[in-house]
């Protein structure tokens, strides 16, 4: 049994990870400012294990369990400001992503904990004309402040390892989707699959930025969680970087049609200007994560979308009954 | 005549740049929080041209000249938190260096001004065992939060150019020295040459971190200013990066003996542990800056150190008379 801290634990990926860690018998503490997290995602957790603070002050918090200081063994750092709002509010992105990472590393240093940091696969250069997969060694090409701040955070991990010996492992997620992922207009957070599912289920049209032929490597949330836990359990401690992905690319248009087919009806598509800094092609190799700690995605896009829709329909029936 | 803003203009390099720009007939405005700047460095400037604010809010300041808004043509962004304190206070480093850069780019966007950003040559990987010069294309290898934040700032420049068309040119300074450079213990700011000069002139011993065989590429402040002005006048607008250096490396031990010889006496040396993240070898090629906008350093290390000591002796005589 480990003492685990999950930053951003009330959010989408975070809450799935919390469930997994708790199911495995660990003592799980969540830190979340609830800007995009929800208490209802943490129904399995006791209130005293939930800390409502910004991540960038986490090194100053006294974490207690029944009046005694908790010493964390594992820190899963998932709290983030979203890519979609980083051009609108680059200062907030720096605050949450850069300062948040330093705070987590300072906390890990104090607790002698290992950190798994969920970074961003969009950092890597992707050539829209090339085919084949992108690897961890692709040159860096951040196209938004978010990408830049995630890259800076990766460097902070390396520096804290080299100078202070803080153990960490970095995972770069492809595009994660699944149950509980929400659209948050206030944060400009409109995850692709969740937005399509929400709109089509509500019989509303969808907006596609650009021609919809840009591709995504879509990883189901339970696969992402599997990778994060394996990264923590691995003996990688030197801030090395691993892509967690499916090595499969799907166009945004194809994602829409898969969602619409699964739900059973189609709604209108409004094609607009491409987003600034948008990523054209996403297909990431997970070979390194597979070889190093046995990561292997289990769910196809069809599986994942079916599970999401089943979950939402069950919720709706429950709400309506 | 241009309207020029110099952030960090009350500091060491900044004040030399302000002098040069004012001598060339430009309208010069200084923004400085005076954490390491001094009013006495700005004797040539009217008080109404000096704004005492943190750089990270510069995009929110109403800059006025005789009651009318100033529209800047040129922004020289020199304000920085020092490398030496970035491990002690990485949060402040992010605040000043990352947020400061975004604020400058937002200001440039509003004014349609060109930015010259003074970055950091320490970003580049330097192999202690290799000989030869380091170029702009050397792989990135930030070893402190400061390096990381300067690298992030370079990426912000590129992103603001790609997305908003903000014009910028990035220069990476080698180790700058010269008159008015000060030791600031509160900021852990102990520039190599200035510290040696101060201690030896005061008949005090010096501390050398490590064995003193680590090398520096030392550029005299007037050469650095020459490069910055040429970068601004060039037609480089796409956030391209240029090293401003001398392509000459000098060991820390040799710097000490040059200072002591020029002053005329030697004081004891106390060798201590190497600093974390310290740079082992510095010899940077300025070929790209030379070819692109005619940069060429004019002062040798002996010239520069002699000028510094002459300046300090004149000051001391003035103070004592």
C-alpha cells in the first residue's frame, strides 16, 4: 500500500486514476482546485482526503491523515491548464503549468516521493506531409504557450532529478477520451470526442475547425491510466519521456461519423477556420513504453465510444427516472 | 528617430543600451523594477521616461509622453531574474522570465513594435570534453530553471510571430561584463568579473566554485550593446536566434589573474564545491550574427577589464575628493 497524491484528481483522467489506485488498496489523496474537476467524480473518496487548492501552492500544504502528517510515496501530477485556453490566457497557463510543476517537484523533494508527470504529445514536431509514427526523440516544436509550458515542465523534472535526485517519469498523452470527460466553455475546454458526443446526443450540430482531415491518436482513458500506473511502478526515475498512445490515427471527420453512427443519428457539421497552433497529424508510437514497462492499449476507438455513450445513457435514464 | 522601450533599462547592460540609443537621437523609455537597477545609471534620462514596474505587467501600463500615448517601434527586452537565484527561487524566475516575456509580446502586439529579446547562451548543450565552438543549432540542454525559462521565452517569441505576426529577434549573450555591473548578494547575483574586481580592489579574497578550470566566453558590455542594436536594425523578424559572443574561452582562474594583474595585487583564492548546474565550457561562435547583421566584437578581455578598473578608480577618486 502506498500513499498517493493525485493532482487534478477530481478531473477526467484524474478521477479514473484515483479509482484504480483506490481499488488497488492504496491511500489516495486528491488535490484539485475544481476549475474543471467535480466532487461527483470522487464518490469513492473520503472528504478528508480531498484538498481544494491550486496546484502551484501544493508544496506549502500540510497534508494530514487522522491528525498525522502524510508522507507521500507517489505523486501523480495531472493538474493542468488546458491547451485550448493557453493563447487566450498565457499567464494562467504559466501559473498552473510551470509554477504547478515546480511546486510538485518541491513537494516530492520534501517527501522523497516519485512523480509521474502527464505531459503533452503535441510538443513534438509533426510533419503534416510525413506518414509513419512520431517517437519521443522527434524534435520539439511547441506551437502554443501550453506546449511550451509542458516542455519547460519536462525540463524542470530533469533538472530536479540531476540536482536534487527527485525521481520522476514523464508520460506524454495522445488525445485521451472516455467517460466523465466534460466540455468546459469557460476554460475553452472542448475535448473532441466529448464535444461530439454531447452535441449529437442533444441533436445539435457540431463545429469542426479546418477541413476535419487533421488526425488524432485517440487513447481511451482506462488505457491512459494503465500507462500512468505502469510508469509509476517502473524503475524509470530519471525524468525519461514515454508516449502513451495507440499508434493509430483517425481524422476528426471519422471521429464524428463514428460517434454519430454509434448514437444512431447524424447532425449538421459547420466547418470553420483552422485553430491557431492546431496539430495536423497525430500518430504516436508507444513502442518505448511497451518495451520499458509493458504498456499496451486494450480498447479500440469503437469500444471506447460505445462505453462512453452507454455510460451517458445510463446517467440520463437515472436522471430521468 | 524611434520610440524605444528598454525593459531592465536601469540595470547593467540596459543602461549602456539606453545611453547608446539616446546618443543616436531616439526617444528612450525605461521600465525597471529596480531590483537590480539603479537610478544613477540613468542620469541622461528624464524622470518621466522611467517607469518603475515589474516587467510582467508591462502590457497593462499606459506609457505617456507629454500627456500623449507613446507608440513604441522598438522594445528591447532585457529585464530578467538572474540565473544564480533561479534554483533558490524558481517561482520568481517563472514570474519575471516567463510571464515577463509574454507581457512584452502582448505589448509588442498592441504597439506593432519589434522585440529584441536577450536570452541565454547557457541553454545550449556544451560538452565539457569537446573543443571548438558552440553554435545556435547545438541541442538544448537547460540545467537550471533560468535556462528553461529563457528557452520557453524563445518559444513564446516564435509562437507570437507565427500566430500574431509579432516581429522579434533573439540574441543569446555569452557572459557580459563591464562598467556598472554590480554584485547583488540579495539576488545571489555575483557576476564573475565584477565580483573579482570588487574583492581584489578591496584587498579581499575571492571564492571560486570548483577548480576554476571551467571556461567563460566573456563579452564586453559595449560589444553586447552593438549586437543588440544591430539585431534590432536587421530585417530578422521571425524570432531567429543569434549568439553574441567573442568565440574565445577564458578559464575562471585566468579571469582572476587578469583582474589581479591589472589592479596590481593578488588576494587569496578559496576553492569550494562546484555550483549545481554550472557550465563547464563556454566558447560560442558569433558567425551567424556576423554574417546576418555584421556583428563583430571590438574589445579584448584585457581592454574591457582595464576600462572597468579605470572607471571604478575614477569613481573612487571622485567619492574621496
